[in-house]
C-alpha cells in the first residue's frame, strides 16, 4: 500500500512550481446536473435511450451533442439538482483560480460568469479588453450541458451501474463551430509573456462540417508554443473527420495530451491498454492517462521522473478533494485535507504496465472515494493540477 505521505510530495512541488497565470480555452458552458433516482430514467426517450443504456451498462462516460430543444425537454422531464460551471476550459479555470492562479478564460462575455466564478481572478475578453468576471455586464448566453450523474450500484434500464459515471447531453453552438472570441485573442497577445501555461480543449465537440477550423486553432497553438507549456484534453469525438483533423493538426504541437479510457480507445483504435498507451505516445510528446483508479504519464526524454510524478500526485489530490467535497480546493484546504486511501488494485496495473512500457512510465494510484459528490469535472480538475505544476 502506498503511504499517504507519498501524495504530500505533490503539495510541496506545487508550493515551488505552481504557475501564476493560465490560459483556459476554448469551451466554457453551464452544467445543469441531475442525480436521478433508481428507475427515473427508464421511461425517457428523446432519442437518447440507446446512449443512456450504454452508459448505465458499461459505467463509462457518454457525451452526445444535442439541440437546444432536447436540453430544454430534459430539464422539463427530469428537472435538475445543481448548476455549475462546465466545459473543459471552464472546469480548469475554476480549479486553477481557486488555487490563486490568474486565469484567462475563453468565453463569451456573460454576466452569468459572475455567479460561476464569484470573487475569483478570472478574466474574459469583451469589447473593452480583458475584464474580470466580477465586472462583466455582457448578456451573452452561455451554452448548456445537461449532465446525468449515475451512481455505482443503482439500477437503470435493468442494468446495475458498475461504477460512478455520467451521461452528458451537450448543446454548445460555439463549440460545435469552434467559434473564437476575437476580443479575447487580440488582448491576450499582450499578456502572453506573463503566462507560462495553457490548456486548449473542446475540439471533440466540433462538428465534422466545421472540422477545418481546427487549423485556425492550430495556428494559435503554434504561435504560443514558443513561450508556453500547452496541454490538451481530448473528449469523445462525435465526428471521425474532426478526430482526424485533431490528430493531424493539434496533437503534434502540444506538450501533453490527457484522456480517459474511452478517449484512449477512440484515439488509437486499440483495446489492450499497454498497446493503446504505446500508440498514443507515438502521437504526442507526453501522454497523460487518468482514470478513477490511477493516473499515469509516459515521460519524454527531457523529463525528470520525480517532478513528473509530483505533478501527477498534485492533480490526484485536487481530484480527490473535489470528489469528497464537491468543489476544487484552495491551497489551505488542500493542505488540511484528510486524504482517502489509495486504490489498492492500481498497483497490479502498474506492475503490468511497467513490464510493457518500461522506465518512461510515471504512475500514481488514485485516492478512493466510494461516494463522490459529483464525477463531472474530476478529470479536468486532475488535468489542471498536473499542467499547473508539471
């Protein structure tokens, strides 16, 4: 069993290396979250039944693009239990800003952001420049994702859910078309010399007919990469054309890419884990894989293994805190966190992968949370922590 003091290395590393500023783009939304009672979903149709059943049967996250009417119908039919910031960019900005990091968030200027990031140093571009969300007066409408959280052991559609997971119905016209905010990008240029880290994500939501727009994002990444460490998180691509454009134009430019089990299989086409990770490592400088059991990174030749492992530990601590408390921590809260136990089954996976992948494997067991408050956002919380200190 890994001692709990092992994870404190991540906090010590963060005290020394935590980035002071962070770019978060390109997808920010509002998550409308539902915790369904057992059987409450069984009569739901709306063309989503097959995907919902698959989510309940496998325990793996499913995300599908939908129209506005479907989201509105889900709210009418099922209601909701919570509203929170969403999207990979939004989740990472929330995590980083609670740690005291100045965040530059790609979003339409909306007064709704004041509620989602109240009191936090998050800046958004509008006609007047980069403005703190506390000062925004814009009335732009934010996209809405309807998130159904499924608890392990609950029964839906006759299936006992094998692990905590979520189903996401995403209506996000800005992400579907990869609509970029020109005010944000124009004014961000003057700030780049003060910003060491960036995460560029949301590409999985781009519709196939707009996939060529990934070239525009790739040009931005190419401009930034001389001065910034750039990470991308994948997501479930609904368009094979968009996935191919992402693989060709984005992955070769970034310093690291993060993904879960479903996303790894989709990227590589490989079912066997070791082979899939080896294939992913051929496409990106640092492959970062995060699950509910463990997190790992395949190091590049210039990496220092202890520093890379500390970044994995820090991200793991942040995700665990959020699973327990429902919100990301500030540094003081993290330092006082009563850490759950490491996942005991993870070490068996480590031994097998170490034989396959060799010394480049950096591996950290997850901290087990039997009843997480939410599962949505945990992967992005981990990724933000990793990127901010790697």
